[in-house]
C-alpha cells in the first residue's frame, strides 16, 4: 500500500509539473513529451523529455532547462531534493499517453506487459489501433491481431530499425 501511494504521489507531481512547464517548453520551440519522477537508489530525478521537429539538440535541452527550472523552483512541488534532467524523448520512445499512441498508429512497437497474457509478456508488431474509450491497443504481429488493455502494459515503445 505504501508503494502504491508513493507511485500515485509521483504521478501526481509529474502531472502537476507538466501543467506548470508546458507553455515554457513550447516557448523554447519544443514539445513536452513526458515528465517522470524517478527514484534510483537514494537519488530522486525529475526527468523531462522533450521533442522537436528535426530533432532535439543539446542547446534545446539547455534552453528548456533554463526556462523551466525557475518555474519548478517557485512552485516547489517536490518536498525532497532532486536532480532535474531535460533530454530528448529519443528515437525509440515510450508511448504512454493517448496522444503518443495515436501519433504512432501504423508504426512498429514493442510492448511489455506486467503479467503474462496468453502465456506471453512481450509483443512486437504494428500498432494497428487505439480505442480511447476502452483504453485498449491493437497490435498486429504478422496476421495475428492482439487487443491489449492499456492498464496491463508496463512499457510500450515505438521501434526503429537501424
């Protein structure tokens, strides 16, 4: 129960920070992709992922960092000390929000589940559909379609062949 409460609290803080900084990120010419509060050992990090047409540069990350840092400091949504990280969402990025999923319909994805479904925890194929009302994704592996509830997905990422 304590872990569940801390996960909810972290998610709420991330959502709060997203609302606070979205406009500042957009003023820097970037799009806010995701905000996460991540605990690694004794360290706590506020990870802000950004995107930009044509790709994200180091200068973009620095500009966004400089723009959002005072906003976050003033609002002070995180009680304990933390590191602020601003980075690109990357080529292979997590698809967790409806707008992310919808943007990648027709793309190759890799899905890892919390628990096995039909004896499997991993699925790879084309993202065929997203049902916002029922919160399900449909993935096409060859000729086989699988419908997966979003709540059962631990991680879904688009995949890129190099």
